[in-house]
């Protein structure tokens, strides 16, 4: 009997890809970070925070789940929005199972109905994940379950709190049941397949989302221009924050540079935790007018339809 180099018997190890979908702002990134045990997907109270399919890797002695945290499925209003919706929809056909995350506080809405219609087009097993159970009385869950069961034949229905970790281990155990026998795709200590530059850019963008007003969030993109380790071990990062209008540039810089400085301080703390190294972070703000509707700019910033 042949064994894998890492000592796991290939016939007993299970692995596969699982999509996390749901309407914007139901807690998809929060769940992924809870499962992985560290921040790889940014979190914000503003919708449409996630723009790319974030791959998170969860590994045990007997299984490896590669999660795709997709952009929220929503009505698109720009080329960037088109990309985000296509990225989410394409994930449905690439995976062994789908986690359909709902917000039990908000209840069933038009966005959930739209997603359920998309789910009817695929054969993949769908697990209904009822998030934010810490915010409602247990007796309120039964009618919610009944409402969703009437709309779709879910393979499993599991209530959780992604923020506090309630029942997340049970969810993982159920997910593993749907994985086929397969190889360990990534080393056991690897938690994402995205390069460090991508995660660093996302952490910077998260701080801007937290610190700016409504007119700014969807108009920003962050690109890492340079990232290198100096002789003294300090990681030097130079990043550009792109906005669409001059007025937005002024907002992000802030009075006497105060807001940009705060973004840098908060982002650097997270980046140092991610890299395990002291970091020097240099931020610039540039205007790229209407970048969300320019295919070339979207490509340069790393957005792909595949």
C-alpha cells in the first residue's frame, strides 16, 4: 500500500473545494476567518466588501477543505460589479459542496431568493448555514428553517455564530462528509493560496472601509507596488490607494494627512501579525477616474473573470 510523503494514507484522506456564498454582508468573511483561525479575508459592515474569490485552507489529520469566500451575489452597477457576480456564480460549479450563508436576524429577502434560483441550476450539495444565532432566541429559528426548506432541498441545515464560533466545528464535520478521497493540496500550515501581497492590500483596504464615509468605500482599490525585506529584517511595503475622484483623494488623506496616517498605523499592525515581522508601510493616494468600469485597469489590479 502506497503512502503519501507526509505519512497520510491517500486512501483515507479526504479533500475538496467548498464555496461560501450568500448575499452581501451576511458574515462570509467572518466565517472563513473563524475557520482558518486568522484574518485572511477582510471584514466590514459595508456590503460588497469581498471582491475576489478568497481561498482559505483548513487542514486536519484526515481532511483538507479549500474554501472559496466569494463576492456577494447582488445586482451589478459597474464592470467591477459584473466581475464580482460572475466570480461568485462561477464558484458554484467548481466545488464539492456549497455553504449558503444566511442572516437569521435579517430573515429571507429578495437577495436570498435570487441566490436560491441560481442554486437550482447546479447539482452540488448545498448546506444552509444559519448565521448570527447569538442574536436571536432559539425558538425563532424553527419558522426560519421551515421558510427556507420550502424553497430548496438543502442537504443539511446548520445554525452557527461565525463571530463567536458557536457550532462551527459541527459545520466542519458535516462539510468533510461531502468531500471525496483525495490528496492534500497544500501544506498543513498554509492557510491561504493568495500571495502575501494580496492579503496585505486587502488589510489596507479594510482599514479604509472602516474609517471612511459611504461615498468612498466602493471607489477604492489598493495595489502593492513594492514589497521587500531589508537587511535588518524589516519588511518594506509601498502601496497605492486608487480612488475615482479628487474629492475622494482628499477624504482618504484627511486633514493634515491624519486619516491616511491612521489607515497606515492600523494596517501595519495587522500586516505585522500576518508576516511575523516588523513592517515599514508607505502609502500613496492616486486618482484613476472611473476605474471600476475600465477593463484594462481592472486587469492591472488583479481582477479576473475566471
